[in-house]
């Protein structure tokens, strides 16, 4: 028979080992629950769904009976239900209870309810009855029925805090009294409060961004409406100015000095540029609003390319650029487009190549990459465009920063070209390297 002292020591060691194992088990349980919540955060993009998954996980993994999350939305002075979770045994009582809580607004004006008290104080509260939480509900029978049917013994209400700001509250109802809730569960709930804070803060950021985005969309619509109206009002007088200046230059009003003729020619060129700008703005408005009228027909793209190419030969020669045309006679298949609009696209790409190339050459080519597509390319030996700038070139009013100040432009040509090419079922893009030049292209499907 072992000595009494050895038995006591063995018993003491066994108790210490049990405590350590229990502590380790509780720590692992805490980590597993928190890890699960963070996995939900990493995999969910919609905040409402994320918070719902959070409260579902807490109720399931901690064997609670009910959980709910209430938050204060911006510009509101009450708490609104964001997520509600009920354990499976409570399903019989679920419909009435959910309906009662679904549109419930928890006022924050006074301190007469537990949720408002927790929200304002930032301190957790335990209550023995659900009615203490929902004391302001008119139909208290539904709450009492839920509590008695499920066997709720206590409810804990925790603040949802992020930084120094209280964003809402969450509550959990359980089948044990507060004194019987383990220290581990208490610790888990305290940590969960922080996790909820991160999730709800992300939701608030999303809601604020959504609101700002809606305002920006409204402002953008107003801007487009103003531009369209202004363009309409400007086009008529500018067209009249063009006519009158042309008449004076041509001598319809009598002889004019050469110096004055030069000034008038400059004024006419500036006016022409303004007319193109106005027409571009009107075209953008029409295309975006679906008001553009297209006269689509089957067109041989080779013919359109040659027509536009000849228009830019004088400008290229003036700048000392070599303008080359590579259109194989074998490409005879047709595309379905509006001839005027596709010439506008070709003109935009060729105009940019000539405008932004100071020396070297501009090559215009037509290729057929496969049996179903035809590809138009404009290759230049200009300064090239960085990867960062390439990504924004086809946006409205966007220009490469390296060209701003060197040449005039509106940032609408490529945007219009993109809209038109996509309208005809094609795609548009570019490839470019700094100091090596650029190649702008578009592809269109051939007529079957």
C-alpha cells in the first residue's frame, strides 16, 4: 500500500493536469471559433451576409438558443436588426418571433431599454428575461412564448465597438443563467464583440461609399445633360461663324489684306476645332443614351481604310513623316457597320498617330487573324505610352499625361471609338512601349 503522501501528491498532479488540459481545451475552442469567424470575413464580400454567418456560427458552436445583431445606420437615431439566428429547436416559434423583430426599431432617445443602455454606455449587460430586452414591444405574448418554448434562462447584450465608436449591439440568449456561463464562453463573447466591430465597420464604409457613388452618378448625369445642352446651343452659332469667315476669306465681301486673311484662316481653324469638339460631345451623349442613329450595311473595310488614309497624307508630309499603307488585296470579306462611323474610328486612330509622332513613320495595315475577324492597326514611332496610362486611355475625357500641354485634344476620340467598335460587335485596344512607339487596333467580326 503506497504512502498517504504519495497518494496526495499523485492526486494533486492529476488535478493540475486536468486543469491544464481543460485550459488548453478552452483555449483551442476559443481559437477555433475566432478562426472560423475570420475565415468568414475573408471569404464574404457582402457585409450583411458576413454578419449573418457570424451570428449563425456563434449560436451553433457555442450551443446558444438565439442571437441577434442590431446596428445604428448613418443618419438614423435608432438601432435596426441586421441579422437574427435561431437554434434548430426553436423553429416552431420562429415565424411569429422573426416577424415581430424584423422591422423593430430600437429607439436611442432614452435609457429605458437594455439595448439602448448598452449602446450608450459601451458596457455589456446580462438579463434573466427576454422581456427585459424587448420591454418596448407591444405584443409581449410572442416574446414570452418564445422564451418559455425554447427554455431561455438568460440573455447577454454586448456593445459592438470599433476604435472609439459604438456601432451597435449584439445579443445572445442561452439555456443557462449568467452564473453558470463558463469563463471561456464569457471570454469568447468579449472577443467576438471586437470581430463584430470590424465587420460592421466595413459595412458602414461600404454604405458610405455606396451613398457617395450614388451622388457622383447623379452629378455625372447632370454634367452630361449640361454638356449636351451646351453643345447644342454652341453648334449653331459656330457653324454660322464658319460660314461667314469662309465667305470673307473667299472674297465674297471684297478684297482683304493678306495679313487679315492669315488671321481669318487661323480663326477659321480654331472654329473648326471647336465644332469638332461640340460634335464629339453630342456624339458621346447620343451613343450613351442610345439616341445615335446608325445606317448599318455590309462594308469592305479595305475601302474605308484607303479613303481615310488619303485624307491624312498631306498632314504626314507636312511633318516629314513616312505614311505607309499595307492592305492586302486578298482581304475582301465584309463587315457590318455604319460606313461613316467606322471611318470616324479609323480617322481618330490615324489622327492620333500622326499628331503624336514627331519623326519616323506611321504604318496603317489591315490583317485577317482568322477566318472570322478582320483587324485594323495603326503603328507609329512616337514616344510610347506607359502601362499605367494605357489602362485609362479609352475612358471619357482621358488623355495620356505625357501628351497634355504638347498637343490639343479633348480625350473623347478614343472613348467614342471604343463605343462605336463595341456597338458593331468588335473590340479595341493598344500595345505600346516607352520610346518605341504604339500600335492602336480594333477587330470586327466578318459577315458570315
